[in-house]
C-alpha cells in the first residue's frame, strides 16, 4: 500500500526514464558503430597519391555512413517525440520498442553491406536490403505509436486529439516512402540512397518545427 | 553528521541510480554488439543472385541474433523489475549484479559461436555452451534476488510478502528451463534455440502483465 | 493546455537532458573505441624481446591514441559548456549538434589512419585528413554556438553579453589553429600532431579556469 | 546574476552529474568491450570434440577476461566512492579523471595481450605491461583523490577528517601492490594474474563494507 501511495506516479516516471535511457544507449551505440565500417586502406601502393586514390575510392563508405547516421539521428528524434507524450508503458508498447531497437542495431550491418556492394555486382540486392530494414523500422514506429495512443491511458493528460492525429499521419507516411526507396533499388541502387537522403533532409527541416508549433499554439 | 542528515536518503537513491545506469549501459552495449556478429559476405560470385544466396546462407546468424537480442531484452526488463523494489545495496547484491553483468557481456560471444557452428559439426557443443551461459545467468538472477530480499532492509518499505514470494517463484523457474535447453542440445541443437525462443516469447507476453497486476491490486 | 501549464518548463529541461545524454553517449563510445585501434602484435618472433620490439614499434598508435583521446575529452568539455547556457533547442541547434556528433564518431577512423601511416609513405595525406576533420569539428562548434546565441531565446536568462562574447571569441580561435595544423602536414606530419597536442594541453589548463572565473565574478 | 542566484548549486550538481554519467559510460563500454577479445575458434577439425578442445585451449582468454572484468568493476566502484564525497570539480580533478578514463579504455588492449601471450613466449612482457597499466591507474586514482581533498572546497560539507584519512590510506595501498604484481611477472606471469585476482577479491569483500560502516557510525 505504502508503495502505491508513496511512489505511485514516481514509479511510472522512473519506468519511462529507464526505457528512454536504455533506448538512447542503443541508438547512441548503433550510430557510433556506423563509423567502424569506415575501413583504413591497407598496403596501398604509390605513396601519398596512392593513399589519396584509395581514400577517394571508398566514397561508397562515406555516402552510406552519412545517409545512415542522419537517418538514425532523425529516428532518435522521432523516438524522443513519442516519449514526450507517453507517461506509462504496457506490454505492447515495450514489444514495439524492443522490435524497433533490434532493427536500429541492424542498420550498421546494412550500411556496411551497401558500402561494400554499391559499386559492384550485388548493389541492387544490397540497396533493397538496406531500404527493407527502413521499411521494417517505419512499421515498428507505427506499432509503437499505435500502442501509445490506442489506449489513451498511456499518454500524459491534456494531449489534444488534433496533435495525436497529426503525429499519426506523420508516422504513416514513412512506410510507403521507404517502400518506394526499396523498390527503387531495382531501377538504380542510387535511387534508394537518394530517396533516403531526401527523407532525412526533409524531416530534419520540418519535424522539429512542427513539434514547436504544436506545443504553444495547438495545445493552447 | 551533516552528510547523513542532509543527504542520507538521497545518497541511497543516487547509489542505486548509478548502479542502474551502469548496468543499463552494459546491457545496452552488449545488446548492440550482437549485431556486429552479422557479417558482410565478401568476394561473392554470381552477381546479384550470388549475394542473395550468400545472405540467405547466413540464416543461423539471423536466428541466433534474434534469439539473443530478445533474451537480453527480457533480462534487462527483469533487472529493471528487481531494482524497482530495491532502494539500497550491499556487498552481496553488488557481487551478484557484477556476476550477472559479466555473463551478459559474454552473450555476444556465445551468439557468435552458434552463429558459426549451427549448420556444421560443433553445433551440439556450441548450443550447449550457449544454453550453459543462460543457466549461469539464471543463477545470477536468483543470487541477485536472494541478496535483495534476504535482508528486507534493502527493499523499499511496503512491498508485501506475497509479491516477494511471487517474484521468487518466477525467478526460480528460469534455472531448470535453461538447464533443459542446454541438455536439449545433445538431442538437437535446434531444440536449444527453440526452447530459448519459447522462453522469451512466454516472458515477453506474461511478465509485464504480472507486474501491472501486482502494482494496483496486490499492493493495494 | 494542461500539458503546457503543467510541464511547460519541465518539457524543455527534459528535452535538453535527453540530447545531452545522447551526445554524452556518442562522445563516450567514440572515445572508448579509440582504444580498439591499439592492435595486438601477432606472430612475433624472438620471444620476450621480440614482443618488446613489436610493442615499441607501434609507437604511432600510442601517440595518435593519446592525442585523439585528449582532444575528444576537451571537445566533450566544450560541449558541456555550451549546454550549460542553453535551456531550449531549435532546428538549427539540433542540426549543428548532429553534424558535430557525426564528425566526432569519425575521429577513431582518422586516428587509425595516422596510426597506420605515420611512419610510412602516406603520412602527409593521413595527417591532413586527421587535421581536416578537426577543422570541420571546429566549424561545427561555431555553428552550434551560433545557433545557441543567435536567437537569445535558447539561452537561460541572465547570461551576460560579456560572457557570450568571450565564448564566441574562444570558439572562433579553434578554426584557424586546426587549419594551421592541417596545412602543417605538408611540411611535416609531426607538426600536425604537435599542434593538436599543444592545443589540447593549452585548453585543458585554461578553459576550465575561465569557466570558473566567469561564474562567480563575471556573472555576479 | 540571475544565473548564479537561481541555479548556483544546481549547476554544480549538474556538472558532477554529467562527468559521472560520462565516466560511467566509458567504464561500461570498456568493461563490455573486454568480451570482444573472446574469439570464436575458426576452421576447427575433429567435429564436436575438436570444438571442445579449441574452446578449452582458449583458457587464457577466459582467465584474463574474468580478471580484467572484475578489476574494472572494482575500479568503477572506487570511482563511485570518490564522487560520493565530491560536489564540485576543478581543472586538476578533471585532468586526473581524464587520465584515469584514458587508462581504463586501454585495459581491453592489455587484456587481449595477455590473452594472446599467456601460454607462449612473450608472457613475461605481456603480464608486465598488463600490471603496468594497473600501476598507472592506481596513480591516477591517487591523483584524483588528492585533487578532491587537497582543496577541501571540492568536497561536500560535513565529511569528517577521519573518513578522508581512511580513504587516503586505502587508495595508497593500490600502488605498491600493483607494482608488486608487475614485478612478479618476471618471476612467473601467473603471479601477476594471481596478485591481480587476489586484489579484486579482497576489495570486493572489504571496500563496500567499509563504506557502509563509514556512513552510519563514523559520520554519526
């Protein structure tokens, strides 16, 4: 009894706090491990110029590193947004979050895959796998958001329906767009990376602003 | 004296806080390092189809990755549950927690082992080692829980005996089940993975609900 | 409405809190991964003395490890300083922070590069790349600081103009000095490392003191 | 002015908080990376028995992993103890902490070194290097503690002189003992590991109790 009276709300906050901290840890580690895919050119011939050539030839590594880094960063921001509205968790929410984190840890693998195969045979498959994991991640986000809003009791009080509907719409558009990016691999692998790049650029410059707008005016 | 008066309880909370944060860090890193075991197929022949075949042939990697990821996630949840009841630590509790963390960091190694040996000679030994580490982890959990409840002074006030007995029962069943999973390797390596999968699925869908039940009704 | 009234300021603090925690995670992981570049000498001949020689021959690894470790640590301290003044974020600030973190995760790669090439052909290019990333990082810091102070609404109240101008000056000098370190590679690769070392030593012994001075007297 | 009045003490706490969190991150990552040194035996002959033999032959890996894991865990506990007494930082304290963290990240490297060389020529040098890093770490702890207590203004109020002297004595004994462990390598490499093991076992079972004693009775 004392436990409930004394720490009822505190427990809930602590719960979300540890899940956020754990998730942040996984995001931070996954995003930092991306750089491990940048390989040092070994036994280069031709001295200084040889090293320049070897480094320049690794351009698929840099391209895939930047694309994945920025995409994971945006996803972390999204994750952050979801948790801003949530004050409690349940089984469905925890499972969706676990599914999401599992997929995020796979991104360094798919990044290494396109980094290796982008300029050789296998590029189509590599890019389709790369895009496919983002499709799964967008599904995981929708499951997470659905678990959060389905039963309004997980949300903080006072979140207006309008804001929820807006975020529901925003999360839904990720799925078809990443599906398009995946399908585009079969036309040209660069289309996949181009669409993924366009997506993080778009979200980087819009999402945050929407959040800010939402807070003072929409909730006012 | 001032230290005790001024920060007595705060110190205790901070103590648990840093141990939780450190443990969360270890769990988060171990779970993310699992994905490093997913290897990029190198020097694949046969172009796009060759890469598809090479990726598909790595199915033991994916299977062991998913099994280990979900199991560590459940274990993290368990760890979280234990700490919800604890407000102080002592030597025994710290040692049990250290033993647990050491074993958790070993899981990426045993995962890589089954990932390498699942479809070749050595699968029995690899799966027995994999299951064996989970047996040790279940022992570590029982030691941790025993250290927490043996001397009731480590617990928050107001935790009913009924709840403690319930959790004691729950932690005890892990040991024989993982022992079974380990022994099953000598029948078929897939039995080990099958039992481990069944366990995390079962716990994912039940544990949390029990926790929720416990909080409002059992403690009410 | 309740959300704004109830958690208005708390939300803001939490916002910065999670960004700091995430950034700290990336800094901590990047700084720890540096040590992965220290390689074990394999198949050494000549017994005990052979191992001593092999370890001594790896001196470029140790030199680059120490330089990079200390530089990242100073950068983390800088990051910390910026966030001491900030209580809210906006798009520009988030993008600058993301750009900064991306570059920080690249430092283990450039460190491995100079570690491999410092005593062979390629040293000039390796050191120029190493210095070049620090040039980009100093740009990222200036962008971050500019985003923070441009619109004074991101800052905590009561930060005097004088302090802001002082920090603006401090962040600006990093750029030309790292540019010099990069250019110096073309004279001698050791100049790059020497200048980078001089910089972290200088900042380690001055920056903190300035911060302390600033707090009681300048803001008093 | 508002900044000082409003957040004077809070800033200080936040300062220590981020340094603790960053340090915890480095400790957690370093301790988890130790397990990366456990290698999967590749291309083993002799089927199941061959894998058993190959795994058993890796016993130096397991021994060095356990020794290093437990030693880092004890060091983390020590670090924690120091910060319990500290409420502010200065340049010297930050530098000592940075030096300590740098050495902690090196432990996975020295662990891999003894893991590779323990049962072949090179064991003496490997163990001397392994012990030598712990000697440096014990120096770092003494510097950290000295920086903390030299100027009593870094400490929380109300810490009795008696407690400070006790901790000063405790930190001092690490240095000669690790020096002994290092020198012992030249007699037998196993002496180094034996002494290191004896040390963490001793500290695990005593340190914490002393802390507990200190809190209620010594400070009462």
